[in-house]
C-alpha cells in the first residue's frame, strides 16, 4: 500500500513538472514602432565574454521587466531590466539584489561628497519604526471596531 501511494505521489509530481512554462503576455499591438511591456521570471546565467576580467560566471533566479519594441528598419529588440534577483555566487553564498545592486550596498548608502556614507540616520530609523507601529495600531484598532478580531462572544 505504501509503495502504491508513493508511486502515485511521484507520478503526480512528474505530471505537474512536465507542464510547459507560461510566460507573460506582451500584448497584441500592431505597428512598426510599437512598444510592448511584459515580465520575466526564471533562471538567468551571466557569462563574461571579456576574457581576463574580474567578473565570474553567475547564476541567478530573477523577476525582471521586459520591453520589446520594433525598430525603424524592421528589427524587434527585446530588453531585459534588472528587477529583483537571487544571485548564486558559489563560495560567496547567495545574495539578494534589487535593480542590479546587492541589498548590502543599498543598506550602506552611497558615499557623499565629503567621503561620509549618506544613508538613513538613526532618527530616520526611529521615525520609520514609530510610523510602522502607529499604522499597525491604527489598523488593529479599526479591525477591533469592526468586530473582526475582538468581537463579543454571545455564547451565554
């Protein structure tokens, strides 16, 4: 019986994974210079072709925008944006990137003209925390007023 159930589960997983991947629809616009927008979600492999550069081959899972447009000479050009990706760098470990920049660089902030890092100050982080707490309290208060989370039980 166990073997039958295990076989059914494995065959169900194979049947689901054998389905074709669906891509985002880029629309059905007609015209020589029309522009269509869509999205890409999947695996991306970047291989440097410069020969002796410091960049290495990189695999990632990405969600990115696509813009496809017709050129005046009749060619159709597809451009992939950076979007959000989980980079798999091997020994360095996985890294999350947004718009082509790792989150570790975004959190540090950029270097200002005087050489100091310009990021969110401590007061800024406190203000963000107070704002999030206030919105949470207001949302929970509204849910309580509506009777969704702290309604009276009339069980007797």
